[in-house]
């Protein structure tokens, strides 16, 4: 019973930690959005999009309003966005998107994670050819009155590249340059956006064994845990064997 309790406690702490990190990331996104376009979501489309993401992440309304107020203040922290690129062990490409108030600290920390996990931080632009940057929007299929073919036709003007549908969501993909245009298109159709973000999607994936993936996963975990890191993308193929090993951690 004692071990079972400790396991449940550890799982709960892990969930709380993940939620705290998600809220921290959203807070930084809000800060940048307010700095760029003001504190009114009606006139700031990026802020409007981030607020919707915050709601989807179950961030309390008070937290959202507090983050906007803090970002609007004279003493608001100034954040910048930056991307870092490198290779994990076994030639796995890793792209790291960061939001930071200290570039030198962020670069030093990310470099140390790569080094400790037998990887190498590369030069900016060295991995651009491996990843395509896409705008990705998820919407609730149960709220749609249009069929998929009709929806595709309506979203062409928004820069639609393709759609994916499963039981939980319809996922809309566009080029990253069309992100704002697609958001406006969905809003004009009165379609509620569950979540939206820019993702770096690998052109092809690299297959390695679960044993080889141990150090790669260790690096990804270290990066994800860093407060300055917003998103981590890679081109490792997540085989059933690797997914199983991740679940057992």
C-alpha cells in the first residue's frame, strides 16, 4: 500500500509540474503578445489565440487576467523569442524554441544539455531543411455543422494545406506565413479554435532502437524542463518500442 501511495503521489506531482510549466509558457506568450499588440484581445489576434490556448490548458481565468495585467505594467519583464538547433546522439535532429529574458543564460543552458547527453548544439539555420514550419489549429469535430469536404473548401482562402480528422479533433495545417490569415478565416466562420500553435514538422523521421533512444529522451526531457524552453521538436521516429519505454519511465 505504501509503494502504491508513493507511485500515485509521484504521478500527481508530475502532472502538477507539467501544468505549472504549461502555465509559465502561456504567461510568457501573453507577455510577448501584449508587448506587440496591446492588452485588448478584441484588437490583438495573437493575444486572442493565446487566451484560447490557455483555456484549453485549463488555466484559471484569474491567472490569465493577472498575466495580461502584469504584461501591461511598466515593470513588465521583457522577453525575446529565439531558436536553437542541434543534434542528439545517433544523428537525431532537435529544434528548440525558447522565450527568454537572458539570451546568454538560455544558450549556455541548452548547450550544456546537449553536451551532457552526447549531443552537439549547431549553428542557426543548419536544420531548417529537415523541418517544415506549419501553423496547426485544432477544432472540435462535434461542434461542426459542415462536412469535411465543405470545410476544406471554406478554408482554402485561409491558406489551408491539409486536414486530419480523428474522434477527438479536426487538425488544420497551413504554412506558418498563413497563420494569422487562417485564424481570421476560422473566426469568420464562427469556428471555435481549441488550440493553435506554430510547429516544426520533420520532412522525414529517423528510426533508432529503444536502447539508442535512452540518451535522446534524456536530452529531450532536460530541454522540456528548462523554464526558457517553449517547444522542442525532433525527427526521431516514435516506434511502439520507444513509446512503451517512455510509458515505463
